């Protein structure tokens, strides 16, 4: 099943590269990178907030 999905992805990326000069692939990749960056920033802020929160008891 994974091989079939991988083959479909390769065909779609190749078609995009030929027909649209990779426009859709670049947009999709930029979205994935943006979501990843947003998740990392959110996790970093959450971690800093937990460290700075007064009154927490560590055991």
C-alpha cells in the first residue's frame, strides 16, 4: 500500500514539475514548513510558560 502511495506522489510531483514548473509542490512544501515552524514555536512558548509559572512544585 505504501509503495502505491509513494508511486502516486512521485507521479504527481513529476507532473507538477513538467506542467506547472513545480508551483503546487513549492506551495505545499511551504505550507508544511510553515505548520512545522508554528508547532515548534507553540511548543517553545508552552515550555517557557511552564518554566516561568510561579507556584509550581517540583518533586
